C-alpha cells in the first residue's frame, strides 16, 4: 500500500513537484539579496540620521543584513526553518531533493 502511494506521488508530481523550493537557485538568491539589501537600506535611511549625507554604520549594517537575509531566502536556506515554524515537516521527497539524489553535477 505505501509503495503504490509513493509511486503515485512521484509520477504525478514529476519535475514540477515541490513548488518554489525546486525553482530556487543562485539567480533567485542574487535577486533576493539585492531586493532585501535595498529594502533594509531604505528602512535604515528612514530611521537613521538624515541630516548627514554620509553612509552611516547603521545603514551599512542594515544593508549587509538585508543582503544576507535575502540571499538565504533566495537560495532556499530558510525553507526548513520556516516550514518548521508553521508546523509543517519536510517530506521524504524534499529531503532527498536537498541531499541531491539523482541530480548528478547539477546539484552543485
């Protein structure tokens, strides 16, 4: 019974199974990093001292943290922790995908 269920899910899902997690790559990480760096920079400029035109430590730190957070979101490093926070556990197919099973050199 469990074998037919596993075969059914893998055949139905195919390469499109897994949603967004299967489509995250280095490009989405770069885009996420740029977007979040800009967003954190903008927030730091609003909250920080606007009288000076120099790039303050607050702005630099916020921009770097935004880049880091956006990159992690874009590459998929936070998929597991966010799934855990909402009470959803990773499936066996998710775990095998993240381990790179049957992906060859494309997993790198």
